[in-house]
């Protein structure tokens, strides 16, 4: 019913920049929060950044001042601009969205397929 398609990411040197995007498609009635998690090898998945439907951002302390989350509501798309990258940012990044479909009154969290971000020192 709903798909989240991610793009972007890849390899960057420390201090460099990368960007991610994630577009939701399907039987979408409305979307609440959209954002990004990441999971590094041997670590738990952690919230990186999110944005409410009203445009209020939320960031993990580790990325504040370096990453910027934004969204385009008409396009059902969330973005993550990552600047001043560090090797510790290396992880698989997953987008998510809390979506109410046209077939339900409940919001369900959907996930993207994941994108590798690797930062070399």
C-alpha cells in the first residue's frame, strides 16, 4: 500500500557532505513525523533526525549543527543534508514515516530500504 524509496548517500571523506532523500508513495491519506534513523555495525538503531508535519525538527545531540532535516509535504518527501561528516557517522541510514493510508484510520510507521553512508578519515 505504501512504499518509501531512498536515494543518496555513498562515500565521503571526513569533513565532507552527503545528502539523502526519501519519497513516500502509495495510498497515502496523511503523514505525521518523517525522519531518519541509522545503524552502525554492532550498534543499535538510533534516531538521527525527524520533522513533524508542521515542520518542527528534532535532532540527535551527535548531529546537531551538522545535519539538517527538511521535508516537502506536497511531494511526501523528507531530506537529510549531512555536513562536516565524521567517521562515526558511518552507518546504514533508514528513513521512516508515520503514515495513515486511505484504507485505515491508524498511523503506521513505514521504513525505507536503507542506504549506506561511509565516511573515511
